[in-house]
C-alpha cells in the first residue's frame, strides 16, 4: 500500500508517517517510481505507536515495542526492553498519582477552611459556579 492508504487506515497523516520514518521507527522500501510501499506489518507498527502514545508514552519509548514486534512477538511487549519501559511508565504514573493525591488533600483542606469561614445564610449562586 502507498503512504496515503496507510495513513488513512492508521488514522494518521502522511506527514506523521514521514516523521516516524525520519525518526527510524518506520521504514518502507521504494517502488521503481519512488513511492513508499507499506505492508500490513507497517500498519501494525503505526497502530502500536498510536496506542502507546494514547497511553502517554513518548515517541522514543515506543521503539522497544516496535523492535519487539519486528522480532516476531505478536503483542510487541514480551521483550525485556519493552517490559523496562512499562516499569518506568508505571513508576512515573505512581509518582503522579502521589502528587495528585497530595494536591487533592490540600484543596480539600482549603475547601473545609473556606466553608468554615462562610457567614450563616444561603450561599450566593455565584459561589456555586452558577450564573
């Protein structure tokens, strides 16, 4: 398939595919006319990149998964390097969750303090976020 068809099937732009190629994540042989020629394996690689990026992985983090796919592992994540990326991402997420939990507790404490400072009577609509 040519680049336009791959882009359409993968839900990305041709520019994105060229960028992946420039980063060494995707490689396509050229036909006699100079057009890139892609196969179903390339579609799988692009889908893997997009899925991982949707999960918050950086583009460079996708490389071990693509290498794993190219090595014949159907899911692309049964290789040591892919597992390492998963572990790093989980550690990053755990840190973010801890930070968000701390911020949530602080905002909750501020809400309790602010509510305690309210004068008696009904809360004005503007304070409830309504107009």
